[in-house]
C-alpha cells in the first residue's frame, strides 16, 4: 500500500501550503480579528476567579474592621453577613470563597441583632453590592461578544477562502483542455471542487487558532523560564532536535497514509458515480452484487487507509510526550543537583518546574496541531493539483464577422494520444458555404473527429483547417465556436426547463422558441406538457424519450444563430416521420446556412448537395447521390446494403 502513494510522498507539501496561503491572504484580516477576539476571550479567563476572589475577599470585610485594607479570613463581623450571603451562594463562588479562606458566614447570620438598611450596608464596604452582578454579567457579556466575533470572523474567513478556491477550480474546469475530460471523472471533479476546499480550510483555520491560543502563552512561559534560569532553559532546548525528529517522522507517515486514503476515497466516489449514472445497466444486468463487491473492496481500502492515517496521527502525541519527558527528567535532575550544590532556593526551583510543566502542556496542544495541518495539506495537494491542469491554448487573435461558412481541411492528420493509428490521415475535404454536405462512412471512419477539429476541441498534428480562407488557429476560440451550432452524437441536456435548455446561455425569446420547436417537430409535445416551456427535463433529460432528447438538442442548435450547422447522427433516434419533418424544416434555410450532416441512415442525406464518403480517416469518394450511384463504388455498396 505504501508504494501507491510513494511517488507523491516525495513531493514536499510546502508549495501546496504557499498556494493555499495565496487564497487565504486576501482574507487575512478576518483571521487576525478572529485571533484577537480569541486571545481577548482567553485573557478574560483569569479575570473571573480574580474578580470573584476580590468580591468575596473585599466584600465580606467591612472597612471598619479591615483597617489595613487586607482581608482577614473569618474576620467578618456577624452583623454584615446576611446581606452579602446570597452573592456567595453559587457553587463556584462558594468554592473560590472557601479556597480563599473565607469562612461561609451564614452560620453566624442567625445571631445578627438588628438588620441595617441597604444603604448603610453598602456604605461600610469598598464597593456596593449591585456592582457584583453588573460586573459579572458585564464580563460574561463581553466574553460572549468576543467569542461570537471570534467565531464569526473565523467562519467569515473560512467561507470566503473556500469560495475563492472553488471559484478558481471551476475557472480551471471551464478552461481546461478538452483532453483533460477523457480522464477526469465528474464525481472526482465534484469532490475536488466542492468538498475538499471546505475540509482543508476548516482544518487549517482550526489549527492556526490553536497555534495562536497555545503558542502565545507557551512563548510567554518560555520567556519566564529564561528569566528564572536561563542556563537550565537552554539545556531544556536539547530535547528540541529530538522532538523535531519525531514530528518529522510521524508527519512523513501521516503524509503517506493520508495520500493513500485520499486516493482511495476518490476511487470509492467513482463507484457511486457509476452506480447512479448507469443505474439502468446495473439493474438490467442484475449487477447489484457485483457493484456491492466492487464498492466493498474499495470501501475497505478507504477504511484501512483512514485507520492507518488515524494511527499515524495518534502516534504523534505519545511519542512527543515521551521525548518531552526525557527532557523534563534531565532538567529536573540537573536543577535538583544545582540546588543541592549551590543551595538555590526551593521556591525558584518549584516555580521553574511549574512553568516548565505548564509550557509542556501547551506544547502538547501544539504537537497535536501538526497532523491536522499535514492532513489538510495532503487533501489540498489533491484538489489544488487541478489548478495545474493545462488550459486550452487560445492563441488566436482574429475575430471573423459575417462568416459564410466555407470550410476546407488540407492534408489534416490527427492521432489521439495513446492511439496506434491516425484517426484522420492527411485528409483533404472541402465544404462549400451555403450548401448541405453529408459525411458518411462506417463507424470509426473519422466523421466525429472532423467535427472535433472544426470546433477546436482537438488540434491537428499536421495540415491546415480554413474557415472562409482563414486558418482557424488564427481565430479566438470564442469567435471560432460562435460560427457553429452542433448537435453532437451524444445528446447533453441540462437539468433545467425546456426553454432554458434551448435558449441555453442566451436571451429567452418565446417567439423564437416556438419557431425552433416547430422546426424540430417538438412543438405539439411541448404544448401537451402541463408546464409547457417551463417543464424541467430531469437529469440529462431523463424525463424525455431518446427521440425527444435529440429533437430538443436540434432545437437548441437552431436557436443559436450560427452560420454553420452540424448534425452528427442527430436524427438517429427519430422515427422516419419526425425525421422527415426535421428535414423539411431544415430545407427552409437551404442556401443561407452551411449544413454538415453526418448520418448512418443514407436516406437522410440522399438530397445533400455533396456527399463525402470517409474511410480510415480519408475521403474516398465525393459527389451527389446520383453521381456516386453511377460510380458504383463504396457509397453505392452502402446504399445497396441498406435496401
Ligand atoms: N478521445 C479519443 N481518444 C482516442 N481515440 C479516439 C478518441 N476519439 C475517437 N478515437 C478514435 O478515432 C477514430 C475515429 O473516431 P470518430 O471520429 O469518432 O469516428 P466516427 O466516424 O464513428 O465518428 C476511431 O478509431 C476512434 O476509436
Ligand atoms: Mg461519430
């Protein structure tokens, strides 16, 4: 299992950390305010026992008997007791009172001879009783306010940073090179963009707060230690390399196990994606058991890897404590030796050891902080790796207007990565403007590859592609794609309304919607729906039939006012009647649009101005139907087979 993560393990996490910081940096003031608030809350902590002690110490002793201004335990006169007793009735106050040596006065209350007025009672003391609730409640109110502000600012920072990371990741996805999508599973992308940033930033922010809350007192205690006995303190630093060694070792392990766990988790997610996306196939193959086993296998890997990560995490504390105990025992022995030899005072020794112990407990919290940070960075490395995805090259600068749609491929060769033969082999192809051109050929002949090239999703390995005599790589990608409306082989619909699917990312125009829906022979169907144009189509159009999905995609292409229309097997799922209706509608635009039709059913393209027959990535025949039939070649053979 270690070898699975070993390649990544050698990469340091430093670059990931600085990358993360770049996202947090704009919001650092939020983090700072939150830290200040938490430090303020922490600093009020000693105020409560102190105030209570003061209230009880001062409050029980009247000025008259307390000449020196110093409270004498048990010295309160019986007469003053009853009025103050309620203030001391809380358990906390009582315990502090008793620990401060104040004897609860209630026992002597009964012997009170006369009750003085409240004003008289207050007069005799250094502060009036009403101050007690005011100060206590005020203190808690202030603490509450700071706690709230601290939490709020922390979450403000977290949520903003997370939003920024997600936005950056989405930006990457929107610009990524087309080839990225052949290897990136949608569910993996969801995990990396949506879940991971939240997880990472929450862990890091929590760790930062701990560092500041425990780190500052630890530093103060360290200063105090130097002040008392700098020699011993310096000596205590000999344990630092040992601690650093332990932390390094543990972190390496956490990093390795964490990477493994992260990858295992992504593999698990992809099973869920398959099971939900292909649920029909799973059910129809009765593959529930098969999928359950596949899931169980990967779930077990996740379980084992997370357990190992947790075990590595859990090793950190005992190991670093062990190291610390070595240090502490050396120091205590040395200090004892020193005091026996030089006769240094017990008091100094005691305060030194106490401060040392306090510091080590603070440091223990700090040592717990390393693992969450390492874990967070491992996850961050996974999701931020997406930021390194190469963007689609978009080096063109020209923008064409009023494109006629004359297309030419000159000696174009295309080989997909990993393929052992060319998808297109030195292809020459001319598609004249304002005409209907059909591309036919057996599957795998390279028809869809031509479409991918025209839209700039793939780049030719050699050769030129011209649009209106301009090489398409001189055009900006946006301008190039504006010239094409494509109905691709696999229909993609959004989980939106019919209207939004057709007027996708464009202004909605109901008259135009009706026009294109009629052209796509879908208007009657849409009219029969209870919500008409506003009916949602379900995830990828799951509420529609295959033919309806195709017609919706055709309507979307028609809605986009592009000079070139491409239909890649766009009518394959239509019955002959709807297909004829679509064809007739398309004929209205004949002469005004350049139309590229790819079809298996040869009756569909019989009336095309020109038919290009493709085989093995080359054009083997071209001409209109009659010419090709007369030639009695490949095309004629295909027509005969279909009849
Ligand atoms: N993304 C890809 N990666 C590797 N090979 C591909 C890819 N897309 C298509 N091919 C291969 O390129 C050839 C042409 O495919 P395509 O243009 O889709 O054929 P069709 O004429 O059926 O539309 C096929 O042999 C196919 O296997
Ligand atoms: Mg195809």
